[in-house]
């Protein structure tokens, strides 16, 4: 797959870059992508939820009424789950939701996501750029020139603090380095903007795995 390199004004620079079929042309594996996204979202969960059970609720343990003769069910304590203010039955407890996936599967998932974007013509190449200081207005202008008004994932070859800060406050924009790009972000975007040099980083990354 061959793409033209655009400048920050959205103009064709005349250069073309060939995207490797080994990265952008594989047969998508939906189950691998599902597992990778599931793991990503599970890892975001804090797992600090907690409710009080019968033994943890404050209150008297005195038997509230006699065992027989009331015409109602037996009751021993107000802390019973059947009463308002009582403990909760099988309530949530702190737990770790994370789970492991092997590296090969995660690689297949990312390649599948990249290939899906390429197949749907949602990938664009832009020449390298930076800012002297964080400038959100200029960042928005660049996105507009590149026709990226929806959810956009900008992949840069290395961390550029000013670029990251320029796009951080934009709700529909995420900036990621090529080495840190993940399946969830790839599937959660409407357009993938690749800075020209990030293509080589991706090629080196997947060829080394």
C-alpha cells in the first residue's frame, strides 16, 4: 500500500511511502483484537469497590423478637440482609481484574487493527512537525487541514512534549508514540495520522518481535 506524504497544510509533498503488507495488509483476527481490548479495559479498572457484609455492618446483635409466636419469620439480628440497613449478600470485594495475554497474540491484534484502518482508507501520512511551545490552536488548524475532524489518533516516532501538550485538551484527539500504540486506541479512532518517521519505528518494532 502506497500513501502520499502530506505537509501540515494538507498539501501533497510529492513524496510517497510504501506501507508494509506485513503490518498494514494482514488478515484481521477479530478474536485477537477482542481479547486485547478486553485486557486493556480490564487493566483500567481499579477494583477498589467494596460493600459491607453482615459481619461488618454497625448495629446490635441482640435478637429483635422472640423465636415463636409472632406470626412472622424468625429473625435474629437487624444486621441481617433482609432488613433495611443490613449487610449486603455477596457484595463486591476489592479484586484485581487484570489478566495476561501472550505477546504474540497482542502483536496479531495490533497488526489486525492497523490493517483494518488501512483497508478502510483511514490512514494518512504527515511529514514531521513540532511546536516551539504547546499551541492547541495550531494543532487544531493542522487537524483541520488534514480533514481530521472526528476521533483522531496521531502516532509520532518519539515523545514530543509540546505536541503531546498541544493535543491533550482535545476530547477527540490522542497522541501516542509508535512503540506505545495499542489495539484499543487503534479501534477507537476514525482516522490514523502517522508522522512519516513513525512508519520506520513500527516496521522495526514488529520485525523485532
